């Protein structure tokens, strides 16, 4: 007599189909939940980054154009030659700023914080006919003479740093002006209409002076 292994009972077809369908439904539900959770996470992170970026940029830019209290008078260089630029801090120790001297001798100062998302603004003498103020993060470009936007996504021009040049060639920062505000408007707002330099800055350009 031969001995054979017991054979498992034949599966019930209806029960097998029901189990397969239940498994399929569970996998589909898990996949849907995963996709939904993923999209929720992406939306939350993206929204947080956008809001955070705007908040950071707004805070920094507002501080540059409108500092707390009266900005100090600060010597930033013994001399700046035509075609040169100088990075410095003004009005506060954490505020990036830049001074540029055009080839014709015109001297201009600006916040070095891009008005788009607060990246650093650099002086590129090799760009354009007179050089450009350039933000490499998103290709923002500002006019070196006015600080106004000429290309890219920045929504407004750069806040200005008011500079004067003494007779010995030294360069001093004496105030700031908001985006869209003239040097005279910024200086007179901060120092008062009775300040000796208030009317002398009417032309919007820095000048040689015996004193600030």
C-alpha cells in the first residue's frame, strides 16, 4: 500500500475572488492616502517657504530703507576711484550695503539686499555700458546710477545709502532713502528740513563737502 501526502482542499473560487478584491481595494486605498498625504506635505512646505521668504525679505528691506532711529554718520572709505566698488555695512552692523564709483566720477550707494528675496546684490563692472548691480539668485538687475530695476523679478528699486565725499577724498555715509525716495527726501526726513545739506542734495547726487 502506497502512502501519499494529503492534498490540500481545493480553494473555494468565490472566497478567493473576494479576498483578491479586498486586497486590491486596500492597496488602492493605501495608494490614495499616500498620494494625498504627499501632496499635503508638499503644499504645506512650499507655502511655508514662500511665506517665510516674503517675511524675511520684507523685514530686511524695510530696515534698510527706514532704520530705527537716526542713522549714524560713518566713514566708509579713504577714497573710491572711478570703476571701483566697496562693500560695507550701513546703517546697522548687519545691513549689507555697496558703494560704486562710475567712470565719470559719479558716486552712488545702495542697500546690497535684493528687493526680490533678499539675496546679495553685487557690482558687475563688466555688464552693460556703465556696469550693473546684479543679483545672481534670480537674475535681478538694477541701474547703477538710480538703483531702479532694469531686469528680472525684483518688485522695486534698491533703497539708497546717502554718501558724501569730503575734500580729502574720504567717503561718508550720512543716511538712507527708501525705494522710490530721492536722496533729498530721505535725508530731509531723517535729519530735518533745517539741515544744511537738505537743500544741497536736491539734485539727487552726492557731492564734495567740508563736513556732514
